[in-house]
């Protein structure tokens, strides 16, 4: 005759309640929420979502941020024509600035999405519409790096929304994709946490 070594139903139910409560508390904890947020940011980066938003800023002349870029001044338009470029698009001549911005690097630290541009020498134009290039960063001693134009001295990013944080409008445009990623990440963390607690 086989004897079944079964747990008392009442104690089993009590145990399941304790485990479920612990699981819910763990999922609500700040550490778990930050882990979920970091994983969502990383997955979105792997899927190219952040880069697409930066590319869209150039494609829409800033309109995708909800803050269209300020139009070029007449003197800038005249300079572009003199150098052999058309009147637009804004902030685009040979593509160095756009390349620096869209090919930057995203990183996640403490639940925050950080961004660093791919810095490179900015072109110096001669009077015929051509440009001088340099083989390496040392050229910055005579010319300037792209970051110099985006930063404090020239303030391109203050005049036009280029590399500042993503706006609510931009994030809403990728809401469905982020929602799908978040759901998958939460389910993954939930299962992993549940398995650890049920051991």
C-alpha cells in the first residue's frame, strides 16, 4: 500500500498566499521597478527606437519634438547659397552634424537614459562651397569639433531641439512599441522572481 505524503491543504494555501504577497511586494519595490525600466531602455535601444527618434528630428526639422526648429536667418541662407548649398534643410549641408547626432551612444544608469554624441571634426568651408577635412581629432586645434557647435559657446542645441531629452510627443509616437517591450520585460521579471520565491 502506497502512502501519499501530501501537505495539509490549509497550510499549502497559506504558503501560496505568503509567496504571492512576497512576489507582489518584490515587483512593486523600487529596485525591481528600476531593473524593469533599465531593461526596457536597453531593449528599445537594441531595437533602434531611440535612434529613429533622433533621425526623425532631422527629417521633420524638429516638428516631431513638438518644437519646430527656428528658421534659418537670411544671412545664413545667403551664406549657404554662396557656398553652393540650397536654402535648406535646416542644420544639414554635408551631413556631418546629423551623422554625429544619430550615431551617438546611449547608456542606462540608475533608471536614466543617457546619451553621448559621436564627436568628430566639423567641416570648414572655403569660398567655393568645398570643405576642408582632417584625418584625425588633432584638426580640432584649427577647426572645431561638432560638440563645440552643440555646446555652450555656439548653443545650437539651445536654439533648436537637437540632442535634448525626448519630449512627451516623441515618446507618444513610439508608445505602442515601448508598451510591447515593457509587457515582455515585466513578464520576464515576474517569472524570474516567481521562480526564485517558489524554490
